[in-house]
C-alpha cells in the first residue's frame, strides 16, 4: 500500500502558499482591470489592503518560521498554521467586509434597502 513519505508538512504548506500568492496576484490583476469602475462598486482599495497585509505577514512570519525550524517544534508548527490561516482568512475578510458593511449600512454611504 502507498503512504506519504514526506518528512513534515512542508510540501503541503508550500503548495498552499503558492495558491495563496496566485490568488493575490489574480486579485491585483482584477483590481487593475476594474480601476475605472465607480468607487461604490470598486474593491481595489480593499485588495490593496489585502496585498499589503499579506506581504507584511510574509515578511514577519517567514524569518520567524526559519528560526523556529530547529529550535521549537511546537512554535514552528504554530507559526506555519498562523501563516496559512492568516493568508486565507485575510482574503475572505478583506473581500467580504465591504459587502457586509454596505448591507448593514455601516459603510458611510447610502443604507441598503432591506426587504420586509
């Protein structure tokens, strides 16, 4: 029977990070292509915030991950988990937050008419 012969989750984490970076690049391309859209429909500032956050996260957690590799196994895995979780959750929150705020009428613009 087959089994995984990888020594640790590094290969899985690298694939997940490549997908996250690809997603970030595609979001930047979409934001650039829709730069002429009206501000109330534009999400380019949120996508810039997402990119800025992800780059900062990568610059802070990558050296920490490298330092913790041989020093502390638990800290190493917690840092990897935080890195992957933060990349994915930041993407979801930065894209969905403007829509939720606009729906609730908290975005500073016009309140959305609700049925009922």
